[in-house]
């Protein structure tokens, strides 16, 4: 799933999610969407023995996007099970 973001949204996302940070890298992508190629980026964390929790804003975006794009119910249930930072 891709999100179209403004530069301002990207800066906010990075600041609220602690990106870039230790063990996190960003990769540029050029996925082909139907018949159109778009620029995209993805963040990859090395992972920890115990992973941190996402912000409420971020997990809500993922849940809403999953529902809006008709992802399988198993994916939505998984996202619903993820606890956000208090």
C-alpha cells in the first residue's frame, strides 16, 4: 500500500516515528502502479528483540488504509491487535 504525502507530512511522519534513527534505513522505490510508475520510499528497521509500538496516528492510518483497499480480514485483524504507544 502506498500513501501520497507532502514533504510536510513526510517530515511529521519521520519525527513522530523516530525515523531516521539507529537501525533504520530508507530505500527509494519506483513501483509500477497499474500502468503508471511512481516514486516511493520505504523505511526498513533492523528490528529489535522487543519491537517498539507505533503511534496511534500511524497505526490508525494503516488500519484505515487496509479497510479502504479491501485487504484480507486476517491482515485487518492483525493490525487491530497491534497496540499503540500511550
